């Protein structure tokens, strides 16, 4: 059965970093994935002017998603380094959930204490809860219940996880997707970081291979 999945990231490269292999795996299995990128990432460089960087990073995010087989990329275009979310941000996220009706949502882990990631985690959970039920009529669309919610890791590896995905066959796609973020990889060696983390997760979960791990925030099926 084909399902919809919604991936939410604070910055233009977070989803690929935390879930790129899993996204490629879901797409190969015939599922539909939507990316929602909350901020414009315009604080991500000391050398590129902010307005120019926001446009560059938007295009990089579209190309990275395409590399994984995802063509539906939405942008909230909030300021990078945000300190709070607003009622309008929450309404926009509720509307997207009601429009795409995801079976599962992947967002930042509650254990990720990067300030922007923390806020987007809280915004995601608030929107998911409010999208379900006959309330928040300002947000268009009919109520939708998200059956599963997962938290992913980015720069701060999480201590507790309950779900893992073997991404050995999808690592190259994940790496290719992250390489689309050209404005970022000149400052950080992404390939080394994601390879090291995936090897560590693979070794700890199954004793071999490459893996991504997730915190289970909601599931209808315990396994
Ligand atoms: Zn981030």
C-alpha cells in the first residue's frame, strides 16, 4: 500500500542528514514523500550575502530532494536562527498536514538541543496534534490523524532510539543528496560525518552495515 510521508527540517539540509537513506528507501518502495523546510538557512555562510544565500539554499534543497526522488518540497521561509514560532507558522504546518495527509511524520528529535531544531520539533508536534480533530478551523483542509511520528538526529547524536533503518543500499544516494548543498560542504566534511555516524549506528544496531536511527514519538503498532 502506498503511503504519504512528511519530513520536516529546520534548515535546508537537515532532512537529508538525518533521514536521507530512509527517504530513498521509502521512495524506492513506492511511497510519496514531502519535505517541509522551515527556515531559509541564510545564516549558513560568512562569505555569501544573506539574501543570495537564501536563494542558493532553496535551490540546493530542491536538487537534494530530487536526488532522493522527492519532487514535493515546501518552504516556510522563516528566518534562520529563529527564536520562536508564531500562530501563523502553526497554521501553515497544520494546513500542510491536512493537505498531504501523511501516514507518518519525521521531525527533529526531542533530544536535539540545537535551538532551531528544538523549536521546529515543538512546532511539528503542536501542528500534528492540532491537525487532528475539529478545531483550528482557520487552517484549511479536513482534520487528519498522523499515525506515526519519528524524531531524527542531525548534529547531535541521540541517546535513545527505538527504530532503525538499514540504509546500506541507499547510502550513496544520501551522500549524493547532501553533496547538492554546495554552499555548506565547503565548510563541513559532510560525507565523513554521515558515513561515520551511519557506520556507528549500523554496528550498534545489527553489528554491520550502515543505518539511520529514530526516536519513536508515536506509533499505533508496538514492535
Ligand atoms: Zn539544522
